[in-house]
C-alpha cells in the first residue's frame, strides 16, 4: 500500500477501524528520529511487537509504520477511537516498557503530532 511519499509497512495484524460515523477519532502521526546504524531490523521487530501489545487496549483502532520513498526517517500513524483511549494506553506500563526498549535504537527523540478526524 502506498500513502503519499511513504510506504505503509504492515507490522502485525492491522484491524479495520471500528469508529462509527460521528465519533471523533483521535490520530497521532509520529515522526521517528534516525535509527542507529545496524538497528533497522530490530526497530521494525519492536514496532510489530509493540503493535501486538497496544492492540489489546480498549479503543485501539490501528497503528501503521511508514517508510519514506525518498530519504528521510520512518513515521507512524496511530489511530484510537478517542483521545481518552489513547491517553489510557500512553500512560500504561506497557507503553513505558515499549519506550524503554526502543529508545536505544534512536538517534534522537520521536516527534508526535495529534489530530482529531473531521471528515472521512
């Protein structure tokens, strides 16, 4: 699947969104920093593993890894039914542990941007 200048990399099972028309779906677009040399496969394994963990949270819709087609760094799209469901996952011990595991693979810190879906 192709999305703009990024390839969507499936990591684990990607469920179809469960949000109903009229729900204010919450989306986070994460710009990842450069991955340390030789750590790309480990990063992708981490993404798949953390996808499996995060998918167990109430309100989780899906999480996709994007690879740029022309240079640059990975990005991710994270979708939850609402902001409260995302906050519950983000403040969980599972999220903290996932962050501890991936941090040594980065040359910098991820940059999240938060959105509410208005149309579509």
